[in-house]
C-alpha cells in the first residue's frame, strides 16, 4: 500500500507557493498525495504537481474510512481559523500515528511553539521545474520558486503540551 499524505489548504495557489515542491517530491517518491482545498479555485496547478484535489467541506462531510494518512500537512492560518480542521489534526496528533507538518504563520496557539524549529525541505531539480509550471498555472509569480520550503513538524501529543 502506498503511503498517504493529506494536505489541507485555503487555496490551490497557497499550497503551490508554500509546499508545491515538497508535494511533487512526495508524489514522485510513490506517495498518494490528496489536497483538500477550502477556497475552491483552479486545481490544474495541483494536477501539475501529481496530486489529487478535493473540496475541503465535501471531504469533511464524508465519514472517515480506509487507512489513516501517514502524514498531514496544513497551512497554519487555516488550522487556526477552521475548527473542524483543527479538531481532526489534533486528534491525529493525539493518536501519534501521523507526522503533522505546518507551513506559514501565525504559528497555532494550540501547539507548543518549542516543539520543532523550522525544517527545510530541499526541492529536487524536477520539483523546482514542476513547481514553476504550477505557479504559472496558479497565476503566481514564477520567480518565487526557491530551492527550499520551510515547515514546522509535530509528531506526537508532546506537541500539544500533554506529554
């Protein structure tokens, strides 16, 4: 079975800007990458990166079935603003079975700020090329495609201040 990554974002353009290279690298490494988007929008940039896109509200309305994700990535702003997303991510952290990765600011108050210093993902050459194409499809400036993307990681209930 392929490892599964679930990504939660406010828009396709946001996740392409902040994590597009990492998503491409995961997809090319054999991961199933599913992007849940809250803001609608054109999903073509996500397909360029090798991911599948689903509307966030539709996904949240469905019962949870099948294997749990091995990793979750979420925009910090959406985590803080969307109660149902926050509940599901916190539940995954309490279960301790998935790495949870955040991008952006502000850092969620619900999480211990000292858990993880920023972690850089160095994009492969292919990831930079595909991210540049996805940025163009998302009507974002293509010159912002840098060699690394920054994340904060949490992997257990310790990140909740409960351990």
